[in-house]
C-alpha cells in the first residue's frame, strides 16, 4: 500500500475513525472499561471518535485507544 492508495481508502478523518472503530469494536461498539454495550457516540461540535458509556462512571472514551 502506498500513500496514494492510503489517501483514496481514507479520504478524511471520519473514514479513518470508522475503520479504527471497526477494528476496535469488531462491528459492535462497547465500553472497554466495563464491557457494557449501552454506549452512544458523543454529539458535540468537532468531537469525533468519542463515546459515552451509560454503564460505568467513565463518561467518555475514545474509540481507537483502549
Ligand atoms: Zn463503561
């Protein structure tokens, strides 16, 4: 894979984060701290790749980093 094919595959930050989430969550998002499946994508301006867990006290987590 060269830089051109990499840029075609991941044209922007969202495409890159979506791929990281597929690898990280194996298709179904979950909280890495408590294992809860009740998580929701954080909805704020300019915040991407952040999730809220409704099952534990950790209110925010990132998708690509454990
Ligand atoms: Zn949790």
